[in-house]
């Protein structure tokens, strides 16, 4: 029996998500030690100590189901964001809420629009519900919002925007977002992914939640995986009109967010100092990486996130050479960027080690 013969055609056609290589796998397969991973946009400083402390007391309660309504975390988020608790949807990572949006609003015969080089989950979410994924060509690696608005057809049910986008780090400003939302038909859901919101320092960067009142078809998603340092726990959320949250709630698993994640996220939310330090260190680290690229004569894509794509030529080759030097970064050929590698901003020591390894890898490939 070949199981593939029985699967739905759109499931057969799916290309699975490719995660960054885990440190343990590299050390096992390449026999290196002291490897560093700058491949998944994780917080190099770990989680907030307050989040860790919040989990400790809960382990003996693991026999109980979590609070499926996420009451305490929603109350804390609502207060922080200035929204009502019934406009929030919690997810097992923001990936979960991105998928809930597709499941609630699109199906076979519908279209879901997103940009070229955009986060891979949008295409997977679209295809998994049988919708047609419409990829709109980027401009200088960035979302072309005008072209995306023009790509809407009567079949379009949903559009995904990433601001900033992963893997490119490109972003758009308030005027661009407003113009786009005004151009999107009211029957199309506009899902604005702000996974890197806490990292952005640009003054004209829009806070998506400020547009919810004007655009009832807007859904803003955020996560605790990146600046809050909780990627391993899997927790994120959507902010939307309560009527949309009500629909997302119908298609989610009853206990999609676990009890440790709920408690850790609530504690992390209260540690604003941790997030501020994370942002500052990221800004300094980004500068160090960019200076390093310039010194090596490499071009990069300007990024507002905690990662940056650098153009290295034969990226597959340089990626391998970096692995042998114990440094894991992310190849992005599957995003249509075969000449780039994406590197996450790490600690000052990790950034220096990466730049040293990159210099060595480039010299080696010149000699080869
Ligand atoms: C990392 C990332 C996410 C979500 O990750 P979760 O861990 O599922 O919250 C969402 N969007 C983008 C663009 C990302 O890079």
C-alpha cells in the first residue's frame, strides 16, 4: 500500500517546513563540539528568568488540563495591549493562529495571497486547507503591497502580510499599511504577522493593533517565541474583532495552549526590562554583523528583525563550510534566495564567532 495514493491531492503537493538544524544533530553528524545555532531567530539570552520561575511551581499540577480559555493570560494581554479579552485568540505558537485563520476562512477553490520570499508557513497553511496559494512577486525582496492589493480576485479569502518579514527582514511603514488595508475588500481577511514586533526600532513602523477599529477584517498575530524567548513552549496570539476571535475559537483545539506556556507567557509579559534589553542587544548585534559584512565586501538585505540575510554567492557551499566550523545558520534557497544565508543576531560572542567562521569559509571557497 502506498499511503500517498489515498491522501488528498493538495496534501500530496505540500512541501514540508524545513526547520533550522538542531545543535545536537550537528554535533552528532559532524563530530564538532561547542557548536552555536544562529538559525531559528531565537533569543540568544534565553527566556526571562521570571518565566522560568513561573513554570517551576506548576510541574506537580501537570495531571490537570490547562485553562482552555486562557483567562489569566488574556486578561494580562488585554491590559497591556488596550484591547478587550474577547478580541484575543491564543495559539500553540503564532503558527497555530496563522493556520486557524486559513481554516476558518478558506477552503478548496479559494485563494490565499502572500508575497514572494514570505514566511513559509503561509503557503503551507493555504495548501493544507486546499486553497490556492497566490505568491505575488516581491520588489527588492520586500512585499509589493500595491501588487498584492491588485492580486485580489473574487475568490480571494485571505491575505498574509509579514511585518517585518522572515527571512528577508524587510518591513513597511504606517502609510503603506494604511493604503493597503484601505484597498483590501472588506470580505477578505488581512492577517498581519508581527512576530518580530518587539524588535523593530524604526519610528514609522506601524503597530497593527491600532488599525483594528478601522479595519474589522484585520487580524494581527504576535508571538512569545522570539523577543520573549519562549520558542520551546509554543505560544502566540491573534488580536482581532471579537466576531473574528469567536470564529477562530470554533476551529481551534480545546486545549491548544499548554499550562506551562500560559504561565510563562504571563510572567514574561510582565518583564518589560528583559524585552528592552533584548531589543538593545539586538540593535548592537545587528550593527556588528552589518559592519562585518561590509568589511568582507558582502551585501545584505536591511532587516528590522533579529536576523539578517547576507549574500554569499554559493550559499549551499558556505552553509556546509560554516557547519564544519560549528556554526549553524539558515540556507534560504527554498525561499527563492539561493545566494543568501539568513543569520540570527546572537550574543556579542556568537556574532564574533560567526563572522570569523564566515571569513574562513569564504577564503576556503576562494581557494577551492
Ligand atoms: C517565527 C515566526 C512566526 C511564528 O512562530 P511561532 O513560534 O509559531 O510563534 C510567525 N511568523 C514569522 C514571520 C516568524 O518568523
